[in-house]
């Protein structure tokens, strides 16, 4: 992997309305210039969760281009070739994913689904904030990695370790 390269990263979850969207926005900020962020879902809800958008705006993240979309968009000819693919929910990790062109390095970075929290609005907001915090920590570790200095096996192992960071 060349040091002048920008690495394409795809975050996957089932609905592509909360977790993967949060990760896409966080990496767009933290990985600017080194990583290009994307997100998708196996069964996209078709809209970004309003609490995800609210939290991203409150955190100063760019939200303009965010949308809920199918992972099929990234398996088609002409789609960006992914260098890394991270599942952020357990159900997407257990699904049969499309064959990604370019043989990206994959890892599971599962976090709870804040959109599934039943409770008060404040409890729901806290759940989104917890997930945001875990993802921001993991993505910070990713963006600080010297990707070019690691062989594929070492990189895969380190990415798996990062996926265990901040588990709750």
C-alpha cells in the first residue's frame, strides 16, 4: 500500500440509518486526506435516523451527503474499490456480504444499535452518544495507524483489536 494513497473505507450495518452513518461522518472528519468514508446497509431503511443526524450536527460533523443506501451500490462495476470494510452490527457481520472488488481487509467493529433503544428521548440520545463515542475512539485509532508500514496480516490483526476497543 502506497503512502500517497487515499484509502476507501466502507462501514456496514443492516439498516444504514445510525451506526454506519455515524462512522462514515466521523471518518470523513478524522481521516480527511488519508481515508475516504462510505456507509451502506444490507437492508437500508431509506432514511438516516433523526437522532443520528442531530448528534452529528451537534458534534460539528458534516451531514450534507449522508443517506441510507444498499451495500449493492458498492459491489457494482464502477463503484469505488474498497480497501477496508467494517461491519458495525452483529447481524450484518453474520450475513453473506457481496463479493467486494479489490479484496478489502475486513473486520467486525460491532456496537449496540442506538436506534433499537426503547425509552425516553433522553435515554435514546444517551445511547446514540455512547455509540458515537466508541466509534470515534476506534476510528481515531484507525486514522492514526501507519497503514503503509504494516503487512496485510498484521494490519488485519490490528483492525480486529481496534474492533474490541471501547466495548460496553
